[in-house]
C-alpha cells in the first residue's frame, strides 16, 4: 500500500512519479491529500497574493483529474486558468509555490514553457472548449490517442465563445471531455426532489457499469439495436422533462451530473467512466468557491484575487491605498448624478473596475454583460446611437477581445462610446496575459478615436468629464493599475504640457510613467544634464507640436512608455519628427517586441530600463556620455 503521508515528494519525484502514485492512492489517502493541499494553498497565497477562492473550490476536482488522467500526455485545458494552483502543486512545482506570481517564480496561470503539464496558455476566459476541440481534431488527424479535457467555470459560460466551442465540439462527435465547474450559477433549474434523486441514481457506479455493458450487448445484434433505440428514446424523453441537461445534450454531448465536486471518490469514479466514452461528454460538477477557508467561503468575491493576508483571520497584511480604479468609479458616479444619460457597462468586473458604488446608486443604469467584451461594446454602441452616454469600464488586456466591435459597431458611425481602459501598462504579478501593453497601438488604429492618458487622480477626474461631455465620437481614457506617484498635477486640458525646462535633451512620456521620467531628470541634473520633460495628455490624435518645439532646441529625444514596441507612441512621434525634417538623436524605451513575464512592476521596469535609473542611463547614451558611447 502506498502511503502519501510517508512519501518524500521532491520536485523531481512529483514531475516523474506523481501520476502513478495518484492513480494507486486510496480514497482515504486522496482525501487526506486534499486537506493538505487546501492548507498549503492558504499558506502560500497568504504570502504571495493570488487567486484563492477559485483554487480552494477546485481541490478535489483537480486531484480527481490527476488520479485518472496523465497530464504529461493527456491535454488538460484550463479556462482563464486562475484555478490551476493545485494542478501546479501536483506537477513538479510544489517546492516553488512560495515563488508564486513572484519575479522569476511560478506563474499564476498555466504556462506551457514552464511545464509539459500546462497544455495551453490560459489568461482570458471562454476559449477552453474551442482550444480543446482543436487538440482533439489534431489528435484524429495525426492518428494519436491521448485524451482531451476542457475545464471551464460557470463564469466563463457567460462568454459567447464558450457556446461557439460547445456547439462545434458537440457536433464533432470527437472524444472530448468538458468539465463544467459550477460554483454559483444555475445552468437550468432542477425540477424538485425527483430530479435530484434521478441525478444521484444515474451517477451510481453500479448504474454506470450496467449501462456500459447493456449498450455493448444490445448493439451486438440487429434486434438488440432496435430495442435499444426504443428504450433510449423513452429515457431521453423522461430526462428532458425531469433533468437539467437538455441544453448540452441538444448540442451533442453526453451529459453527466450534477456531481458533488467535493466528493473525491465519486468524482474519481465518474471521471474513469467518462474517460472511456468515445464521444463528447459534459460533466457538470457543483463546487463551493472558497471551500475550506471560512473567510473565503463567506466572501468568495473578495478572495477571488487577493493581496497577501493573515492566514488565520483573512485580513490583508497591509491596507490598500487609493487607486485609479476607485477614483474612476467615484468620478463616474458623481458625473452620472449630473446627467441621466450616463450609464456604466462592465464585463463581469464590477469590483475590479471600481463600479460597486455606481451599481448601488444607479442600478437601472448599470449593466454587467458577463465575460463578453464584444457584447459590451456593441451594446454600448446601440445605447449611444439612441442618445445615452455609455461608459464601458474594462481592463486593457480584455478590451483587445472587442477590437472588431470598436471598428465596425462604434467608429464607423462615430458613436460616442466612452471607454475606461483600466490596467493600462504593466500590471505586475499576473504577467503576459494581463499586461496592458497594446492599447495605445490598437486604439490609435481606429478612426475617429480619441485617447486620453491621465497621470494623476485629479487628471483622471478632469479627463473623464471631458470624455463624457466635451468630446464627440469614441473616447478612451486609459489609466494604470494601482495609485499615483510623485506627479500630482491637475491639468489634462491640453494635448501636452512641459513639466520641466531644459536644453540638453527632451524626455517624453505619459500616464504614470511620467514619474520615472521626472526621477530620471533629477538623476541627469546630478550629471550636469538639463532635461526638458514633456508630458503627453492625449495620445490619439497625436499632437506633436510641443515635442517638436522642444526637440528643435535640444536636438535629442527620449520617449519612455509601458507599451509594446510596435505601433507605440514613440514610433509615431519619431516618424512625425522625420516628416517635419527635424534631425535629432532619438531613443525609444518601451516594453520591446516580446511578451513581458510576471513579477512586481518595479522589478519589470528595472529590467526594461523604464525606471528612473535606467532612463537616465539611456539618456546619457543618447548624449554620448554613457556606455553606448564607449
């Protein structure tokens, strides 16, 4: 008998041997493992921060999956992926979980270049079924035999892409297992106690074994097949009238469930049964978000994504300060009180975008469309067409999903839709899938678009009011995660402003990156370099007049921004200088052409030379006084 408690599970042992160990583990040992994993989850996340409630709710489900499937070969596709921590703990990363989401440490989302067990990148929602279907079809094309599992939460089912995937997967006939982790939303209502009883009976191992053998025997003869067709039709009619599974079965899935997602022995048996079904299967699992940690159970939304906290009380180790999201929500609520046309739209991010108070004060003017950013933009366009002033608050990284709607539904008709683009720039520990490094480029490509970039709370208030009442057409107000820095200005009316005068080099930036530019100017002054600092308030349409005037004087230009290199503001400014015939030494400092990994934003800026010291060094190189000159 293998005893989990007596095993020394090192990193290498887990990577090579965890699958056979889990497959031979007794139910009692599996339950003890789940209890241990739950304790360690709380311990690790309390130190590093991260997604806690979703992981606590999926402990037994993840262990059961690993008891049945070999994720080094079988493909487990997470949806969003913030519930992957237990998966990582079981696949060779247990000893490094104290580095979770930290610079150079374990990523908070599935990451294929981190482990062979991470089948696919997962940071945006609703794509898992489509991805899994692609893997299943590749398996068939190439004559291979691994299993494919999509693990999707009920929240991700609010996105239309999930239904596109389900529709195609059900119609495909391919062997694919979709596990619906339902921790709150009812898909369709059960019909009383009879439905509950029948659902339990259908999932008993004896019934599943009988059903498997019965189907095999009846299919052996022509008469048997005829009898089976009649009994199957009668059973289907009864199920559709009594059980909550007709939607998925109408799509072509074999529906199993609902199953208690915290009953490890039952989950394991059902998964072993589902593994051998040679057609699309949907397993409906009911779980409790935050399971096993009382503060998270009582307030799962607050513990969805958390900063470091006290593992005994659940209270944060450090109180969060004011941030741009809260200022945005407070300002929008105030402005909505002045004009009944103003309304707010979110894509399942009420808390993250600071809209809780707006939703409470103006429930009839607050609209949460679920994880459906494209729907949000199209709906906002319809509202704007009919005279409302819709404001869609959305993270930069998620707005990417609505690019077509911005072009086709909004910009062509020049509709006045306002975008509150949250988390613009580096976001830190969530990494590649969540950094807002592309909005300055993709928003600039949209005709009729105006893009404003405040650098302080006061400027956010000013610019949001301008966006609502004094600018026509689509407008984006982009602001970062977290709080303001040393710059506390109250401007924002002009396209650009000079913050500091100098004659040796022009330093340009926007948003909170202006704080690092000011730090660089201070350091340069210590080296005898007088830098002129220009802050851009409007990125699109770009008005380069002030920058051109400054460069005519200094002859050297450095532009710093937390954006990807391609299509960035710096490239546009450099092109305008070239067209204006201004000879100048130009240096663009940005996040480059590669994806930026996870880690504290200060450390990422350091590595990208976007902190004060790095920018000062770059400026000296431009002037021929730094390393590049030697």
